[in-house]
């Protein structure tokens, strides 16, 4: 989970620079949406991609200002330790929320959704991260 946040953080930097770099952009909403689409398109060129022995980054999709990252695990849900998911969720929140570029983009409505399924397509869990989640926790 953490590896992906670092990769996505680089796209957050691109979003911040391209969308908000001039400081006078009056159309940040639609610009952000078009950049989210471009980020998903760029990521998908190299996907699916195995991140480690247990995780495959399947795809990315943009829906307005929300980027959804879809991952699958290489084992069934019943073999997954949900305690590990909870710990990894906190680590992912900390990494995304402490990324200045991603946090800045969230100030304009960007959000990030991490969707995890097992080898059979069953939902393991989701982590939705917006400015509200960042501000509510000890991440900033």
C-alpha cells in the first residue's frame, strides 16, 4: 500500500504544478478533473503491475476529482488478516496526508480512493482519503 502512495504522490506534484502553479487559475475544478483523467490514463499504460508477491496494481480511474486505485491480492479473503489491513490503512493515510502536493490538491477537492480485492474479486476493503480525513487525524 505504501509503495503506491509514493508513486501517486509524484502525480500529486504534477497536479499541483499544472493546475495551481500560476496561482490565478479561475477554473481549478475542471482543470483538476482533466488532470485526474490524465493521471489515470498515464498510470493505466503500465498496468496491471505486480508490486510485490501478494499485490497487483490493477488499474486507476478518475471520476470527477476522485482518483480510484484498484489493487488485488494474490490470495483469497479468508487468508487475509484484517488487522494488517487496518494497520496499513493508517500508514497509507499518514503517507498521503503528509504529502504536501496531494494535500494541496485535496484543498481543491481532490480525493483518493484505494480499492482492494482478493484473488476472486471479493472486496477486502477500501481507503478513501480526502482533506477531511487528513484534517481529522494526526497526519498533518
